[in-house]
């Protein structure tokens, strides 16, 4: 298959920088998206061609399998892992960055901007339709014909965006292209938290950054992210800590201080509550799992 042939290949990312193709021969442990390629830290559309995947946001679980896609429209503290995969039927997935400027340009040329809906959430799962699958397949086929990419890829990516704008999650996608949308305003506050996750958060300052009243900010932040601002920051801190534990066996207390915790015991307690194990033990497990996963992929 196209995805299996190009998964993990550097040329694929260089030729089509807005996409990602992924393959796994075995289920994976939960990894924070911020520890994975940059594609997954931005608004994105992703679908499963084979196997199944789970994405977790706070207490919410989003499962999607072959023939389904997931969209997230703001930089959420997600963790995700492959649920279903084997050597004979590996997990195969595709992802595409959703660029707000490209969506805005599309909306300016159409009547889609005038559609009015209730405020959408920041993440959702839907069934893949044939009219959306078709341009995705054509885009992937360009990886076998790199000389066609400069001419054909922009138009195909635009077609995918158009299908998304008019699809089941169109309200969410349209919000990405509107500079004055609530989702865009909340996105500004989210970026501040991402950039300053180790600092003390002042909700009044976040509301000013979003350009909202304090009451409106609380309501819309919860509506988009399903989390309060303080819980959102806590998830970012803990996921950043987990990313650091995956990459090295650095002192646990030092990692806790680095991500903004003054108390090692509080860090350990909240880490265990979120991930089910103390940071030291979880870090060892993650590194072992990654070694096994890397070994399995190198045998392909």
C-alpha cells in the first residue's frame, strides 16, 4: 500500500511537508502528541487506513479505526497510541496539517464563510467519505511521481480542505479560517500556555490575550478544549515531563522542577494520577517500549 511504502521515509516529508504517513507493526504505549512530529502539535486531519488508534484528552477518549478520521483544530494536550496492529496487518495512518491561512483563502472565495452553526468543539471523529478519500489517495500517489508534486499537490490539498469545510466537521474547520472566531481567540491563549507552561498562569492575563471577558473566556475555553485553563496547563506540564522521561533517564525531581513543579511529591502524585505509574517507573517502561518498537520497525 502507498502508506506502508512511504511511512517513515524522509523523502515523503520533504516532498510533501504538510503530510505525515505512519505505520506500526504492533500496538504502542500512550505518547503525548507534543513528543511526536511537529505535524501533530498543529491543527490536523488524520485518518486510519488499517488498524485502530486511540486519542485521549483529559477524561475524553476518541477511538478511530479504518475508514474513520479525527480532526483537532487547536493545539490540545493530547496523548495517542495505536490500539490495533500486527506484523500481518500493521497500523497505517495518514495526517495532514490544517493551515488557517489556506482555509481562510478558501472561505473568502466561497459562501461557506456565511454559514452559521453552534460553536464546535476542538476535536472530533467522523466516518471518512468517498469524496474525501479520493483526493487523499491522489495526494499519496504523488509520492511515487515527485515531478508532479509542485504542479498538482497544492490543488489536491485545497480539494481536501474543501471536502472538510463541507463535511460533517465543517463547522470546526471553518472556525480555523476565521480570524475573529472564538476558536482563533482561544487558540491565542493556548499558544501562550504552550510557550509558558512552566510559569504561573493568571486567568485574567489569558482572557486579555484572547480578547474576551473573564466569564466569556472561561466558557469558551472549556467549550473548545473540554478543560479549564489550569487543568490544561497541568496536562501540558505532565506531558512535557513524560516526553523528557522518554528521551533520557534524567533525575525525576529535576524534570519536575523544569516543567514548573515546586514540590517533587506533588509532581509524582499528579503524574501517577494521569499516567497510572510514578514518573521514574513510567519513564523506564516508555524507554523499553520505544526500544522494542524501534527494533520491530528496523526489521521491516
